[in-house]
C-alpha cells in the first residue's frame, strides 16, 4: 500500500512503458495528452488508464491507416525508368534498366528519382523516349518467352490427346501410358535425340486420370462432329444391331452411313442399354429420343437395316 500519496511500484513501470511506447513511435510524450498526468499515472484520476489506452489505440490506428495507403502508378514515372508491374490497380514499380521492383508504398517521384540517380547516374538526363524503347524491348522479350512456353505446353497437350486416342482405339488399360509407353518414349528419345528432347517428352501428361479425362473429351468432340455432319448431310442410313454385355444386359448399337467429303463415312451413332425390354416400340423410342435431343431430321433417313430381326425395323415404317 502506498504511503503519503506515493505512486505504487506498478504505476511507475506502467508509466515508463507508456513513455517508451510513445518515444519508439516517433511521437511526443503521450502523457502530455492525458489530463492530470505528469509522466506517471495520476493516482487521483481513476480514468487516466482509460485515457492512455484510448490515445494509444487512436495513434496506432492512424499509423496503420497511413502505412496501408495505396498509390496509383502515373505515366510520368516512366521518365525515371519505371513501369507498372503486378496488379492493374495499386501496382508495384519495376525499373526497365535493372528490373528491380519497388513496393507500392515507395512509388513516389522522389524515391524513383533517387534510384535513377544512384544506380543509373549516366541515364539521368535521358528523355522519356529512351525509357519508352527499353519498355518496348522488355515487353517484346517477355512476349517471346511466353509464346515459346505456350507452344511447348500446347505441343505436350496435343501429344497427350493423341496418345489417349490411340489407347482408346486399341482398347488398352489407361495405366499403360504411364507404366510402359512414356518410359519407353523417354529412353528412345534420349538415345536418338538427346536429353533436351527427352525433357520435352517427359512433360507430356499421361497418368491414369489424365488419359481418362482426355478420352472423355475426345468422345464428346467426336459426338458433336458426327451430329453436325448429320444435320448438314442431305441423307443418311442406319444399321441397327443388338448385343449383350457380360452381365446379360441388352445393348442397342446404331451405326450411320452418310456422304461426306466425296466419300461414304460410317460411324457409331448410338450405343445405349435397353433397360426395360427389346421390343420394336422400345427400340424406336430410344432412337427417336436421341434424334429429338440433337434435332436430327428423320426425313433424311433413307434406309434402316438390321441383322435380320424384322421386329427391329417394322416400327420405323409404320
């Protein structure tokens, strides 16, 4: 217990902390702004602690607000050799000579000029057109690199699609690409063309999931192309067949023949299970539903043939 109005020991420590915090933040003694304070906590004023805390909170908030201020790039900064980089708004600055990047908070003419005078003093009297040329060279070089990388990525993606198509045509498991084909390709290319070419081959994605995804995309593309051809063709013919899978489920197969590019093309039009029964009415409903879904005109169908089952054809000509 303090005697004769003397401050407590903890009050001295707390008062020292307040003065130290004010000094370290570059402000005047915070106790000057607290009523009834003279460097230590006023023991006669019970609200002194609250006033000090409020003052600290207010000044810290002001400092944070000042430090988080964002600056906008100005075209005049190019005269100091700086161009915007990063986000469209509140971007950083990059020197077109040494490629040094400065933060957004330093994007002020004085600091940009200091960088130019300090690091490139021989260029401080150059005109804006000089830095404009450097800016264009920098942009063109980046575009060339991006174009080269994009070309390599596109080639690797195309190779992945071609590999997936061959695997699907051969009916092989998807894992064969990663387990056998890619290692063999890498070794062959290394022996024949060298390590650099082998690195490009290694960039081709051929995991199980990638091959499966590629096959689905190829299938969708083939379907869209076939439907587009049938819509623009003057005529086409259908061939129907019925088969069963390993569990005995009936599968309806529909092939189409149509003229395209001066020759007769034949493609698989539909492959779907017959989940109810295999009557002529059910077969017609399945095919008619598919034709209606993709807006294919029945009037262009000039012939329907099957494997000899009259029930498969009868309903079409009723």
